[in-house]
């Protein structure tokens, strides 16, 4: 652990891949002439984004990884924690939708298609 903390961030393959994803997205946006950084976000939206990001990061640490390891692989191997994961993921999804109006974020309802 101490060795990993004292090493450069460029020695960690996951960090290098994450940096590459961000730089690749910036390059793609620039080549498509769609790169227009600007600050058009309200304070409430910023607060919701920061809180959501922190909760996602905390949840990923609790799950020891990402959705693939926490859900799909565990269900395929018959593990109980995968079923618990989906229960809490759906509960968190519902809570997030319920809390959107508190942050003045729009709640869009998709109309259901008719029976005919």
C-alpha cells in the first residue's frame, strides 16, 4: 500500500486509462468542433452533482469495484450480494428521482404507449 502511495500516478494502469479517457473525450469534442466549455450550471445542480458523485464513489468503494463485479459477475456465480446490490441500486435510483425536485432539477415523465 505504501509503495503504491509513494509512486507516481502514471505508474497505475487504471489512472493512466482514466486520464486517457478524459483526454480522448476532449480530443473527440475538439475535432467535432463541439468543445465549448462554459459555466451554465446552477448552484443547486452543482450541489446535486457533487453529492451524487460522492455517493457513487462511496458506493463503488463499498462494492469493491464497478457494476460489472458488483452485480453481473456475482449474479452469474450465484452469490447473494449481487441480489442485495440490485435491491439497493434500485432503491438509490428511486431516491435520486424523488430528490430531483429538491435541487430544482427537471423530472421528465415518458408517456406510456397506448394499448392499440
